[in-house]
């Protein structure tokens, strides 16, 4: 009787631990998505600025 209750308690603790771990993993994946999005935006901005610089140089010469 006591053993069954203990097993149920451990299973509940394992499920809550898994849920918290999954929440943490989703948070890290969301951070990764935001980081990659920021990197892509910065890359696009730098590429645009390089093209504008090249265009200005070509128009000057």
C-alpha cells in the first residue's frame, strides 16, 4: 500500500520534471530562433550597406 503510493509520487515528480525540462528546452529553442533571426537581419543589413557602398563607388567613378 505504502509502496504503491510512493511509486505514484515518483511518477508524478518525474512527469513534472519532464514538463519543466521541456519548457526549458522550448525556451532555449525560442532564444535560438530569435538569435538566428537577429543574425539574418544583421546579415541582410550588412549586405545592403555593402551594395550601397559599391553602388556609390561605381557611380563616383
